[in-house]
C-alpha cells in the first residue's frame, strides 16, 4: 500500500555444488560475473531495477540434490518480460563469448577482498576446517584460495556458464502485485 506496483522475479538454474575447490571457485566467480553484468545491464543501463542479485544455494555437501543458482530482481510489472529476456540474453552472451577480461578481473578482485576479510573471522575458519575434515582434505588448502582465484580465466568462466546455466532447463517465478480493489459503489 502506498507504493508503486512492484513485481519480484526469480530465475533458477539447477546447479549441484562441487566438493572440488577449483570447480567451486569457478562457479563462485561465475555467479559474481553474472551479478556484475546484470547490475550493469538492468540497473545502470536500463534503469529498471534497484536490486539484482545472483546467488548459489542448496543443501550443504555431502548431501546432493536441490542445489541451484538464483537470479532475482524487482521490477515494475510492465518491465518483467523485457528484463527477464535481458537476463537470458546476458547469459547467452557469456556462454557464447565468455566474460570480458574487465568483468573477469572485477569478479576476481571482489573474491580477493572477500577472502582477505573472511580469513580474519572465526566462523570462516570453523566452516572451512569442518569442510576439509569432512572431505579428508589437507587443511593447508584453505590458504591456497588466492591461487585458485588467480587461475580463473574468461575461458574457464565461459565453460561454467555453458554447464551451470542451461538455457533449456530453468524455472522462472514471478510475484506480481494484486490488482487494485474495485471501489465500492453505493446507491443512495
């Protein structure tokens, strides 16, 4: 009430999380690349939304099933179709051409900053130590994330987009505002 009509859209792609640290890093960087690309396209270029986000979620490993990547944004109801089409156009472009070097470097820099902050936090260490123990890995692996970030290339991200964002297998859910209530007509 008291606001302009606003729809919420979620586009979801099935994406099973990997226990391989390199694959997990590549998928994390791909979601960041898409997040940046969509923010540039939908918010900055088209000025049709304030928020757009790309997140990977699902059950924690070693449980399988239900992992997905969700693209979500808010929009005026009349812009939902064009914005959804633009999301798919951006994904197709990333699948066919791969991200630009600039976009790849922006995502890698964001990952580096996040990692530098995370390694100073106890919850990060607790979670990572639990993960390496669960998968029987060497705990030193936690300190090698920078090298995994550095190894990400436009080409590896292009492959992730081809594999993890299947254009033929997705779900789109749109929440639209209720139509305005009809004014009550009273007879004298």
